[in-house]
């Protein structure tokens, strides 16, 4: 007798999938639940890049618990893979285990898998139900979907502002606009994204660490540090900065502009940074009227993202000032915005989250749509998606 599909089992798979956040990049988040006679007999998720995929984890869980998955139904949040990578194909494992039905949430846009995984299962006598709670499953992997189809990182912009849209007072003070709960969530984001990017201005002003400080209830570190990426056109970053001083412990990239970097002082600074553990990459300079007006080379952020994609950095969280925020929007690389608003008013001529030259006409505005609203005590976080 064919079992009736249950949304609860797929939602359990979605919940499991989130356990891999920050560890599977550039692989997707995937969860799987195996059901027999209306009961869960095995479950699993993709824990980390290079480790077992969710389906094999769930089968392993079955066998460890003395359960037989033959004739069972498996709920999986993403189409099972059918190619050899770091792990063998999950489709083969499902066929060998005697699974009778596979309920799939998202379709895998990876050209090596797209449609082929489900087709292989059907060819081997397994019933496949596609698009079950697809929208909820799709929400797990905007990063993977972007990266696997474009080879460009998924880029998010994060900032905290006051009710009147200020990111600092008129004297430049900005600590702290948002509350403790909001700041704690920022570390959840740092764990989620493979890279974190800021400009040299932020480094010189705030001397940040840009690390992930997620801890469990015992105070032990549980988050992964993102790769730190500093846009620093002419290598102004101080060797004494926290970023440089910790570069041997946390992977750090300094992106400088290619133009005019043959001077002895530049070469000497680059060598000093590399000796400190920093990876220095030269990026084509931005070609714009504003860059020409500044009369100094500026890193082309679109070209930088192409380079980071080639380095398998699938996602970047931008935590910078108003200048780099505008440059990112102008470069067309921003996929998402996390905008925290605190119930404070600064007034005056203090900076707003986005600076630069700005647009001339309303129809030239950078447009996003609201995806989610969350309240952290008195702070409001609005997530916008492109």
C-alpha cells in the first residue's frame, strides 16, 4: 500500500539540512528522512564539504539503528546526485538499498545532475515525486543555486542604521547602533557565508577582526570563520592591524588594483603582507567616471567576484561603509540585503548606509523586494532579495 505523503517529514528534512550551515560550501544544504510504515527509521544531512551526502547519511543511520530501508520512502530536500564527485552518486545508494519512493523538494540546477538524478531513479523502478514543498526547500540554497549556475558568489550587503537612516553620528561614532541580539545574529550570518568583505576605510577606522564568534551554551566556539577579503587598492592596510596580525590563523585576502603597482614601496608592502600570511591578489581597476575623478585606481568589484568564484568562494557578506556599499550596488553584484534598523535618531549630516554619487532619477534606483522581517527586541531586521 502506497504511503500518503506528509509535509511534516519534508519539514524535518529541511530542519536537518540547516545543520550544515557554514560547513558545506560550495556544496548545497541537504537533509533526508527515511520513512517506513508511517515512522521515521533513518535521517541525516550533509554535514560538511567532502563528507557523506544527506541520503547516504540517512541510510547509514538506518543501518546503525538496525532498520531495513528496503521498500521505504525517502524525503530529500534536493534532487539526489547521480555523478561521482567527492562522494559517489546517491542515486546508486538508493537503488541498492531498495528504496521504493523518493520525494524530492528542490530540483538541482547543477548541469551534472539537473533532471538526471530523478530520471536514473525512475529507470531503476523507483517512484519519484518532484517539487514537494519546493519553495520551502529552495529557500535553503540561494547561495548554491547562484554559484552553481553562474560561478559567481552570492553577495549580501549588511548594515545597521538608525530610524533616520544613519550609520554613524556626525563625529563618526558607530558603536553600537544595533542591540546585542542583532549583533549576535550577525555572527550567524558570518558562519553562513564563505567570505566576508570590507574596505580599507573600515579596517583603518575600526580595526575589526571580522571573525565568527558563535558559541554554544558552554562558551565553546562552534562557528566557522569566513575568508576575510579586504578591498585595498593601494595596499594601505597597516601591518599592525588585527586582520594582518591574525592572517596565519584565519584565511585573509587583500585585493588591490592592478594599475600602477610596480613601485618598490608597493612590492615591499606586498611581500610583508604575504610573509604575515595574507594572500594578495591584483584585480582590474574599476572603469567609471567616478573612479577617474578620484584619480586613483579602485578595485573593480565585479571582476573581484569572478576571481573569488574561481577560488570556490561561493558567497560573500559585505560589512563595510557607505562607499563600498554603493560600489557593490553599482557593480550589480548584490543579491540580498540585511538591513537592521534601531529605534534611535542621530540627525545631522552623518553618513547613510549607501554613499557614492547616487542616482539621478527615481527609475534608476537599485530595487529589491522584501523577503523576511524579524524583530530582535527593539531592533528590526528586514531581509531584501533581488
